[in-house]
C-alpha cells in the first residue's frame, strides 16, 4: 500500500513538473513573439473598420473606439488614403461620417478599411511652399519635406512614430510655419522610406536618433542656428534620446512630444493587458531583448534602462511641451505624467481626454494649434536670432 502511494505521489509530481515545464515553454515562446513584434517593423497592417454603406455624401462604418471619435480623419483603402469628415449620425453599432464625392468613388466596392489620423498627409494639403529634400544619414539618403520659407534661423524637425511615415507629422506643421519657422518632416531607418539598417529592426530610439541628428546637420548647413524637435509616439522616444546624445545638443532649444513613449515597459504592459496576456510576459520579453539572445536572433541588445526617460529626467534642461490623452489606448500616459511631475520646471504638460493615440489634432484642431502656438510664442522660438 505504501509502495503504491509512493508511486502515485511520484507520478503526480512528474505530471506537475511536466505542466510547469510546458507553462514555462509557453511563457518563453509568447515572450519571444512579443519581443520580435516590438522590434520588427510591420509589413502590412490589418483592416480594422467595416464599410457598411455609402451614399452621395456619407459613409457608414461599424462603431469602434476610433470611428466614434469627433473630428476629421481618413481611411486607408488598400494602399490609398481617403479623407472622411465629421459624424452626422450614429447608432449603437454604426457611425455615419461626411464624405466627398471623390472619396466615395475610391471607397466603392470595398468592404473593409483601416482607420487613420492622416486627414492631412501630403505637402499639397497645406498652404505653404515646400521642398522635397534628401538628408544624408550614416546609412544613406533619407527623404524629407521642408515647409515654409527658409529665412528664419530657428527650424522645427518633426519625427514620426513606429510603423508609420513622415505623413503622420504633416498635421503639426502649421503652428511652426505660422511662427515663421521652416519645418522638416523627416524619415529614419527602417520606416519604409529611409535606408534599412543591417538587421532591419527597430532599436526603439537607441539608434534612430542618429538619423535625426543628420537632419539637424542638414538644417544647420542651410542656415539654422536653433532647432526645435517634435516627436510623435516612438518618435518621442527617439527625440528624447536625441536631446541627450546629439552632437548638436547646444542647438536644440525645445522639444514637443505628441502621445510619446517616455518609457517602453508601461506601453508593453498596456498592450499585453489589451491582448489578455499575463503581464509577466513584459519582463521576460524585455530581458530577452537585453540579453545575448537578441544577438543570437540576428539583432542587437537593447537597454530599457537607457530608454526610460523618467529615470533620466534630470538630464534635460530645455523647454518641453508634452501632450497626451488619458485614454490613449496604445501608449498609456503614466510615464508622461511621471516625467512631467519629475521636471515641472521645464515641462508644460497638457493631458487630454477622449482623443486617443496621436489623434489630438483630429479631435480638436483649434485646441491643438493653440497649445502648440502658445508654447512656441512663450519661448520665443519663432523669433529670428
């Protein structure tokens, strides 16, 4: 009897060990997937909106957290952008928005699309002179747009976010251009426009800042003496690295951030939570990316400590404007709040509600322009030196 009991106990322990081992393997695999997704530029994004009906002046979409937002937006229809206007009607499950006749023709026959904040996305969408330019980076030529007249010695450089292009930043050109500042909307490594790095992977700001540094060098060669940098989402993380590491730090006089990644771990926790995955994956995934495993997988090791700008808040000494929505939905505002609380002497923080990720301009254009314009004027950035 005792022998049978011992055998049963051993069998139970073996089964438990096997279950623990499988769970560990599962956690490791999921963490590896999360790590890979974080540093790999997305090749194509999935459609997230259903096109339910069209008439001469409107389009009806299924109701989502994005489609129900007030303001003006766009839809990716295949590889084309179609602008959509204000909401004119809604139900519990649908939203109907204004649509131009030209846009209607582009949507006809399509059942799905992807929601976007790119209501303004081309140089010709703005009433400013513009130039197509090329910035020579250490990896090769990177395209850029320059808006406005180039007779002011203070320039603005716009840095877009993860998985998007410089089109994202066109919405913020106006406040700077109206202050007389030339505005450069740039590209950087692995964004689909600028050159690809050797491994083709994001470094989450640890290397990308070098391409922004090359853009500053371009601006200085064109007559700039001072530079204001504006970063969006991951472009915020890149810009925060730039301010600490740039060869041209003394020329950078201001930093504006729209929905920025100030620290990566809160963002990863938000994403794993939204996917219904355990928060422990974040720790495992970040440790993988910081270990030699990253190199064995063909990439480079990261340092999330270096990427945590709250930890390095004391290193900043220039005026910073920080805009974030409380319900961002992608990059939570926690790190932005902590950064602002750590440096109230230099940070002007505006927290929005309802605007979600990088759609503050769309949600309330007038308020967005006013907050940017006031910060520019209060710091004298638009004044020629």
